[in-house]
């Protein structure tokens, strides 16, 4: 049985299928479902799936289905 939680930056990258630099930009977004405790990142698969599903449904102007561009350039 697969654990519901993910620990560590590399495991988060693998689960989300994105590079570390991209993930670090997402981690800075308000409301992104991950927490850093004593230098290690933690999240739940369910929370991540829900966050991305809601992000796709928000459809910011000009970039349907993507988070606002300024959120990824910071």
C-alpha cells in the first residue's frame, strides 16, 4: 500500500514530475500544500492532487489551466 504522505524535495519532484527549480517556485505560492519542518518538505498526495485540480479550474487570464506567470518567475 502506498503512503499518503510524501517527504523530501526529491520525492515531491518525482511525484509531481517536475524539476527542483520549478517545484521551489510552487513552494513559494500561497496555499501550496506543503510544509517545511526542520529543513525537510512534507505534503500529502491527496492535498497536492486537490490543489492542482483547483489550480487548473481557476484558469488565470491568458494562460488557461496554469498558475499566474508572476508566481513562477519569482
